[in-house]
């Protein structure tokens, strides 16, 4: 984690959508922080000391089972916020929060965020509304993980990652992909090779480049488009 004095908080769409007076309540307390891929921001049971508003990149929310296995339930990019429910009294994380792609965030101390929520119905409503967005994502992702084959799920995940990275190239190892999808590394290797053989992607040394997005979309399940449409409708 690397702190910077400069940053662009308004690159986060939720912060940018706040009326100026509401944003000014948070602005003095916002710090821009650069997060490295695979960094863990919270484990289940951890208290949220900060609320995170991504300016770029992507954070993953993972459900963790008692045996230590984990699977992604939702992702958050610059359209969203992580830890906002701390403003309403839910101080402890219910999920593991992992930096999925190199990410720049604006973070605010949870104590200051609670003060802002107490004074602003608009900021309070942002917390409640975005929590509904995450719940909606979790429902679609749960259905996808249960019903769709690994190949389609991996394609969906690559499309989501490329959208958030705003690039055709993303740095992702097979180990990381396996954890996000809740499958064995060998399964990811096998499926990634099949997708590469289709000409949709090129995979070398932990870096995936999307060559033919249209092919990748056809190989993906319906859930990618569902998530895109839900996100557009809810946010």
C-alpha cells in the first residue's frame, strides 16, 4: 500500500455524483492510496478502519468458508465503494477484500465517514443503495458459479476485468484466477488453453491479452451481460 498526496477522488463515480456540499463533507478526510495486486484489505471479522472509493482498478469480495476455501461473490470498481456499511454501524467485514487489479483508491477513516452519514441523508442513501448493488451482483455470481461451466465463467471474469482495467491486457496468474473462480489451478490452465486456441486471448507469463472480444463474449455465459445491464440500471 502506497499513499499519495495527489489523486483524483472524483474519478470515483459515487463521489462524483454527490452534490458539492455533500462531497465537501468528505473531501478533507480523503487520502489517495495506491494498492498492489493481491493485497488483502480485510478478512471476515476485521473492523473496517477505512471506507474505500476506487478511482481505478478493481477490488474483489470473497466469501470464505471454514476450511479456508474462498470464492468471489462481487467486484467493485470506480463505480462503487467498499466498507460503506461502516457508516451505518456494520463495522466488521463479512467478506475477504482482495485487490484484484492494481488499484488507486480514495479512502476515508470509518469514524469520519460515520459522522458524514449521520449528517447527510444523501450519503446515507448511497450506502444503502450500493449495498443493494453488491447483493444483486452476489445473486447473479452465485447462480453463475453453480450452473455454468468453468470456461464460460472464466470468459465472463476476463471481460469484467478488462472493463475495470479499461484495457485489453490484464495481469492475472492462474493461481489468482483459480481462487477467484473457486476451482483448481489445473482447471484454469486447461480452460485458458482452450480459450487461447479459439484465438480470443493470448496468455503469457501471467498476462492475458484479449485479441477478439466478440469471440470471448460468445464463449461467455449470459451473466456477463446481465451484470453489465444490472450495473447500468442500479448505479
